[in-house]
C-alpha cells in the first residue's frame, strides 16, 4: 500500500457499470520527503515530482485527505468480475506518524 494526498476529483459523463456509485480521485503520491511533511502538518501541500494517479474511491475520501491505495492486479481484487481499474483507495488515513531511524 502506498500513501497519497487527494488533490482533486475527476467527473465522468459515462462510466463502466461496475463503477456505479463511486468517484475518481486525483492524488499526489507521497515519497520519503513528503511523508515526513505529512507527519508534521496534515495540511501540507508539498507535491511529489512525477505523475498524479487517478484512483477509484468508494470509501468517500475528499480533497485534502490522506489515503492508502494499491495499484496493479491488487486494485481489481475487490470486484467480482474483471474490472478495468489500475488503482483503488483502500484506506482513509487519520494521522501519519513518521520518525525514521537516524544513522
């Protein structure tokens, strides 16, 4: 599972019936540097370099929330039938505590 911050939503005019009732979130994935920032300030807007994935969400996360998500074959596992999804929200994170070991 990876962590990311929700930075936007996607609105669809037509969607696969398997996705009925859910929404799509644009997230900013966290890396070591931004996880440390999130642990200090949940309102942080520090952006990771690179693309912002679109994640299927049926848990109700909103803009500004920190979520846990999975990608790849694991993202399609919750669906009964084969479903074309690349990433799915698996958790809404309340708080992040990050204290790396200093060597």
